[in-house]
């Protein structure tokens, strides 16, 4: 995606977030988010056979939609995005036209609080029984009672590398003990610059990882913590070639870059894609010994969705073990469906950077969310960081 375009969309999103904070606080106004919350009663009205979905790019199996259409006679329109900020901006502007959206659970919390989603009607979701109770518990931290959200897939922010290119660029310097050094320590980035370093292109993703690397609170840091993260980031800024999110899969798969700060699932997918494309790059998602940043991308139904009943049919369809397993087998992301595990390919099931060991899961930083003031500060610092001045 074009960097400037994606960033201007981001700024639009941030401007609107500020607006959201204002709306959610004005409780006396009858246009408040609370008053706008629809009931699920609308879901029982007859609906046209259409379902509009907005999901992350590279996040579905080739036959997921076709099989749903065959099974239900519902026609799916499917659009993709690659940052929470873009989705958030659309949700706040209302009338998205979507019946299913897939925000990260931390952003979804803001959206729930802003009245942007409708409650799930669990009587329409018998396949709920297949979900992993551990994941549901984790989700309930941000969505109490699992009222609005169903996890689609989950993974963590980490460092991905092209193993051979990184070894060659590091020369005599051994791999660091802590994988985060590869993107935040100038000793390594100054060498890896030669084969190309890329970062995710959002303030939140970049500052969360930087704060984690510095051992500071990831979501609740002080302004001084953010300044320290900024100072640290500026030292590696000259070594970063690109800022992109959805484009990392192809950049890694083609050998265009050798190190990425991004999503573990996309790194495994880049490896798979390079084999499919006969580019044969050995790409790995590293599991930092200090832990990665966990995220869960979650299905939700916008408050003004026109086809909530079809949305429930979709959710229930996705929760079938074989349907979920096919998605995991395609995109190399872990899923929330316990009953799906037996249908997941052995090499994916045994890949310890996809299905993490209990010990590595315990080290993950759980999803969280910054307050509006912190988000504004991050945006300001990120703009400076990215422009490099
Ligand atoms: C899918 C990327 C989604 C991960 N390719 C970030 N939420």
C-alpha cells in the first residue's frame, strides 16, 4: 500500500478517535453511543441474501466464501484493509455498509464502548461450543461476558527474518539472544540495513514494541516513557528502509527485505508463499525470549449493519472446525477453535512460532489499549520518527 495514502488515512482515523472520546462522555445527549445501541430484534426480520464483510488482507482460505455462498445462497462482498486505524475511521463515520468487521480486540474495546457494535445473539451461534475456553477468557478481559466479539485468528507482533540474508549481513556478529535487538539495536540494524529492514506502519504498533523492548509498560506508559521510546527509535531510524503493513508478506517472500517488525502469522505465510512462488526464501517468525505482543482479530457486527442475521450465519459457519482449520492451514495463523485442531496440517500444528508453547504464551504481552491522550502523543511522536527529523 502507498505509504502516504495509508498514513493520511491513519491521521483521519486519529482525528475521529478524538471525536469518539467526546461522544462517549456526553451521556445526557440522546444521540449518545448508548442510546444508539440497537437491539438484536432486527436480526429476525427477513433479509436480502447479501453479506458485506471487511477483513484484513491475506486472512482467509480460497474456498471459505464460495462454500458459505453454496451452503446458504447468500452472496458475499468481501473487502480488505491492513490497519486498525483505517477500519476504526470507517466505523466512526458510520454507514460502513459492512455486516461483519474484524478489528483487533483492543480497538474493538473502544468500539464497543462507543456503541458501534451490536450484541451477539448466541441462540444463533450453536457452534460457539467449539471455541477454546482459554481464548474466550482472554477475550473477556476486553469484552466482558464475550458479548460482542468472536476471535477470528490470533498471533503476536514480533521480528521476522530471512535467515540466510540476515546471517550474511551480520557476518561475524552472532545472532542476538533477544530477537528484538534485530530491529531496535543499532549494532544490528546498521548491518542489516544492507538487506532491508521494514516496520509496521502505525504509531501504536511501533511504540508498543519499542516500550516493550525498553521494559516499560506497553499500553499505560508515562509521557517520559514515550519520549524514551522515541529517542531509542530515532537511533535506528536511518537503517529502516520501509514502513508497510500488508505488504510485508510479498516483500519478504520475494527477498526484497530481510528483516521485518510485524505479525508472526504473516512471516510464516511469507515463507509458504516464497516456496509456492519458487523463490525459496527461508523466512522465520522469531519468538523473542522477552515475549511478543499478542493480538486477537475479532469478528463483530456494526450497530447499523443491514444484514445482522446473515452475519450470525457467517459467524456460525466460520466456527465449524473444518472451516476454521482451512483458514489456519492457508494463512498460518492460530485460531480460537479447539475442535479445529485435529484438522490443522501437521507442519502448522507443530510450528512453535504459530502454536506457541505454554511457556511462550505466558511471556506474551496481552492485548491492551492506550487512552485518547496517549494515542495523540504517539501520533505526534510517530510522525516525527517516520519523517526522521
Ligand atoms: C493478516 C494480518 C492481520 C494481522 N494478514 C494484524 N491484525
